[in-house]
């Protein structure tokens, strides 16, 4: 069933995204932990803040805490940015070089016609629908923009469904297919031609 095969292909590709996101989450956690546990640097920075605050210890501690928080948020934003960039490069490279992602290759699907420049458009739409808008929503949440984050999450879900649901209907072309002018089809396997046996006397 083509629909089932496309669903399996998507799950395989998304599993790779989840694996990458998990690795980036661990890396970001370690970066933030190192930032907080670097006692000599914190002591030096805190001492400088105290000296320049004219004895206002409360203001100095607030500045130090705000600085640590801003750096932590920056690390999270960098992780999400790297995730989006890597997913786009994965989609683009696979489509441009092989005409299919790892997931599609495993289930015998290919994107046609030959992509060329279309690979960029298809990769951009797929990355936006699957990862990028969700990443923006998460960054907004970390920055404390709760209402805006919820609105962007709603847009992300709508865009994902707009890209995925058309696959279930006639034509089976996703939003990414329509924007790039492509279609997903099964890979044809040529059957070997039987050669007649020649009898020798």
C-alpha cells in the first residue's frame, strides 16, 4: 500500500530527526551545566559586577543571574537553529543526490522527476512543516512568550497537516510535492529477461 509505505518512510526519517534532537539536547544540557558550575568564572564575574554596582549587591546578583539566563537561552536557540539547518541539509542532500531520503529508500519509494533545483524547494517545505515552525514555537516558549508560542504551535500543527493529509487522497501529492512540482512513486524493478536455451548437437 503506497500510503502505508509513505507513512513508514516518514517515521524512519523523523526518527533520525528525533535522534539528532536528542543528541543536541544532551549537548545543550552539558553546555548550560558547564556555564552554571564554572565557579571561578562566576566568582570573577560576580566580583566585577559587585565592584561596578557601587555596593548594590542585589542589583549585582540580578545582573549575574540575568546574564546566565540569557546565555542559557542563547544555547537553546543555537541548538534549535542547528537542528533546523541539519534537517534541511539532510533533506536537500538526499533528494539532490539520490532522489529519495533514507526512509523512502528503505520502503522502495523515489521522488520524481529528477530534482535538480526542485530539491531545495521540496527540502525547504518539508523542513518547515516538520521541524522549523515547531522550533520557533519552542524558542518563543523559552523566551517567555507563552501566548505567541501557543499561536505558533497552532500554525505548526496546521502546516504539518496541510503537508501530510493530501497524501491520503487522490493523487497523493503533499504540499512539498506541489510546491516543488514533484511526486513520490515506487521504484521499478526490471525483471530479468529469460534467454532461450540453445541446444548443441
